[in-house]
């Protein structure tokens, strides 16, 4: 009998169960976006925008009621409520982006400051919305990541490939996905975080294309109407 030692593969530090992340940072960002959507003029939003903002606020409060503290387990009710909230925010922002593009084409908005303010608000909302999609879907969502249910990541963070530069208890939190969304919306391509699965690549493609069109048209139009 051979005396050769056999070692089981070591579990990566990012794939070990952990205590979960707090929900309040996500809720704070969502509340800011709801306020931005509410403050948009009615010409750049749906007619039922106030009711939509109320619905978004109720969904956010429902998430608090279901899971007020740390997200330690994967609950389908919480996950689906988060998906519903992100979906409503996405639909509302798409409508605002379409209205903005229409006004850019027909030249309705005459003030460059208003154009940049409205375009920036829609761009910021778009960035937050995609960060929520990334956060909710990567490895099954925050609860599933806390329980380490899915061994295959959808996003490859630098701490995964270079564990010597991160603490042993490191795991991605919402801020990591927000930063990923910001860099993708700004550079129009992935930067330090790489998408691995098809859905992740497709979402990043859609976000990059949306940001490119929105930012490009807004800046071009604002430059043309500057005094």
C-alpha cells in the first residue's frame, strides 16, 4: 500500500460560509435612486411615476421586514422581492431614458445644465440598477453567497485570483458590485472584475451600450447648445 498522502482540494477563502453582509448599504442606495426618480420632471418619466416610487419604497420596506439585519441565509421570499424591486426600478429608468433620447433628438431641452442634470440622474440610476442585478444574481444572491451554496462564481474579483492581497474572511459585498457597475458604465467595458457566465457578460454588454448611448448623446447635445 502506498504511503503517498492525498490532500483534498482547499476551499477558496471567498467560497467559505460567512456571517453575511448588512442590508442597510443597499437600502440607502436604493432610497437615493427612488428620490432621484421622483424628482425627475414628468416629461421624462411615466405618468404613474409617483405611484411607481411608492411601490419601490414599499418593496424596499418589505425587504427590511423580511430580513432587517445581516443577510445570512438564502430566502426565496427575500430574493424574489429584491428581484421585483430591481425590475420595477429598471423599467422606470428605461422609460426615462427613452423620453430623454426623444427630447435630445427633437431638441426640446434648451438648457445645458438641465440636460446634464437629467442625464446624470438617469445615468446614476442605471449604474445602481445594474449593480443590483449583479449583486442579486452572482452565485445565487447575497444569502446564497453567505451560505456558500454555489461553487461557481459569475464574476471574478481580483481577491479571488490573488488571495494573498485580501484577508482570509474576504467575500464580495454590495459595494464591490457597485464599483464594478460604475467602472463598466464609465469605461464601457469590464476593468478589474471579469464576467464569467453568459448572463453576466450579456448584462455588462447591455449596461455598456446603454451608458455609451446616453452619455454620448447627452454630452454632444449639451455642447451644441452651450452659449
